[in-house]
C-alpha cells in the first residue's frame, strides 16, 4: 500500500473486483445520493446555470 491506497489505485488495474462488497456498496450509495440530489434541482435552474461557469474562469471539460 502506498499512502494508504493500493498500488493500483487510479490505474487501469483499479477495477471493481479489487473492492470489498462493503466498499462497492458505499460507492454505489454515494453515487445514488449524488444522482438523487441532481434530480432535485429544477430544470430551469440547470438551464440558467449552463455556461455560467465558463465565465468564472472554470475550465470547460468539453473544450
């Protein structure tokens, strides 16, 4: 382990089979929570925010 993380952490070898069932469950619950929170945002707010981040100096990931 390197700095508390397995040697394959964030490499092509970092696959779900390296996770314990508890880690996989925790990860899935976190993703479900994030998706649920996004679904709570009114579509109007998302449309209004579209493009505003680029004007605040945030890099456009699609560029």
